[in-house]
C-alpha cells in the first residue's frame, strides 16, 4: 500500500532495476540448491506480455510449493549475499505477513500500513507459499475462511492504525493468543491437505490462484528482463483462470490505480 503519489519516471525505472537484482539473487540461491520457484500474479502477466516487469508495476511476486518454500526459508538466511536478507516470522518476529520477503539492504520502501512496524523496510520481492487444496469447493472455502480469520488476528498483533480496522473478536483473541501460536495455527490450516493427494495447488489465502500439480511439475523457462526465470506450464491458462478479463493494454485510469509510490523510497 503506497501513499497515493505517482512515481517519478526515473525512480520507477531504477526501482525495476533493484527488483531484478533481488530476483537474480533469489534465482542464484534456488539454482544452487535445486529449489523450484515460479512467477505468479502480475509478475506472470509481465512475463507473458512484456517478457519482464509490467511497465507500470512496482513489485515482483514468486511462488513456491510448500516443500520448496520451507527449504528456502531454512537456507536463504545463510546463503543470500550480504546486500540481501530474508524476512519472515522466524527472522523478524514483528513481520506481519504470512509469506516471506527478500529485501535489499541499504534501500527503503516504507508503506503506509507498515510504517510503524519495527522491521526492515527495504525494497523487496515477495515469496508466497503454495499448498494443496481440496477438490471440494465447500472444503476449500472453509480452509480459506479459517486461514484468513487466523491471519486477521496475526495482523492485529502488528498493524494498529486508522488504515487497518480490526473487529472486536480479532482484538480479543489477539490479546489472548501468542503470535507464535497463531503462526503455527495458520500454517496447520494452509498445509492441511498437503498429504491427501495433490490435484491443485493454490495460495490458500486467496481463491483464484489455482495451478494444477502437473503444471508445477513441468515448469517452463521464460525471459524476464535479462533473467531466465520459471513459470507454470500452460501459463496462458493459469493467467486466464486468475484474471478472467486478462488484457495487455489498460486505460490511463486503470494504470493510475495500479501502483503508487510508498511513503519513503530510497534506491540505495
């Protein structure tokens, strides 16, 4: 979440350079240890249409299946070079998100919603865990609702501002349950179906990131800026599942709503 201000064109270009730099370091570590990752969301759109970051986007998102994700969390703190750091609950307990970030030291990307959280606030690439989901839509919805309920309580631990209003039940449970217990509970819900047959993977926290297991078993290499990176097989099908109105060209009004500069930005 930014502050509503548009990026300066020059800093936008330089921000993209830093994002590619972080992704390059992630790729190096993943190749060294045979950890599979894949572009998701807007980054996958960028790879499909532009062979790089969407020209008006300001972040990179990658996914990993849970086994790869856990290996990455274990290895990255020691393996990332000195200019980079892994940010997750284990490395920074005040980090509020359910996913990890790889940040670049000596940079700043301070967002409104997290401006008061005592954690590193450098430019980042998001690393999202993907887990198996049930074939029953009713069971999937229950998993999604339970996970997000727990996640709201976790957010209540760290994000207290006019920008994030928490229900009374969240605040009560937030006061009763330690964050470590909540993080454990959330992971249990996210991974509940991982040993029950894998037909689809999904970012459990949202509804529309479904990827068939076969498409993650057969990742494809694509150009992304100057990098060679991975995307799910049948990329176009994945994108149309996630974005039913997928299109390359947006109106100026749509572009203006896409990305906004953070409160503080320092490119190092």
